[in-house]
C-alpha cells in the first residue's frame, strides 16, 4: 500500500509532503488496520479556515482532503505517522 500525506496552509503557508510504501515493511498489517479504521470514505469536505492546515491523504489511488479541525481519531494517527516517518 502506498500512502502520501500532504499538509498545506497554516500561518506561513508552508507545504509538507511525506509518503510511505508499506509493501516491504514488517509492520504492514498495522498500517493496513490503521487505514481501515481511519474510514477514509466517511471524510466530509473540508471547511476552509484561515491560518489552518489542510491535509490531503492519498491511499492507493483514493484521495481525501480534511481540514485541521476535523482531523481526529485514527485519521489523525495515520496522518501523524506518515508525516513523521524517517
């Protein structure tokens, strides 16, 4: 599975993008479970707010966009985990 998270916006308008390919990882099943529990299909359209981050999450061709105030639970965990990969 290929996961890409792009964070845009914020006070300075900076862009951050990170990706992870879980195919050869020992913890691939954990990533699979995290994506399932994040329920990407139920993410609502983002509400644009000034000086807030917006996150674009792409998982194997599916793309959702979520505003920072709506980022919580397993989706928040997924975003943070991808953005902080080495």
